[in-house]
């Protein structure tokens, strides 16, 4: 099994449904592309979700001990 890296691009469809993006793979590499439509409000949903889901990182005794005595 080959490990896969995922990239997310937020791009705009041009005239005649044309989409262009630059990927970090060498020429000749076979890739799979999934296309989904997003609304302008969806652009920030991932960022908001990530910010909220990672708050538990700061709630730990080691961090509290270091910062409370700083």
C-alpha cells in the first residue's frame, strides 16, 4: 500500500468549465481528482471546525503548570 497525501485547493471555475491548478508532483504522475462544489460560507467552515476541535490541546496540566508560573 502506498501512503497518500491529500491536498485541498479552493479554485474558481473559469469560462467553459475550465479549471487549472499546479500540483507538487512530477510530470507523468497519475493522480485522482475529486471535485465538489462549495458555497462562499463553506470556505471558512473547515477553518472554524479545526480551530474549535483543537482547543483540548491547551487543556492539560503540563501547559497550565508552565503558563501559570510564567
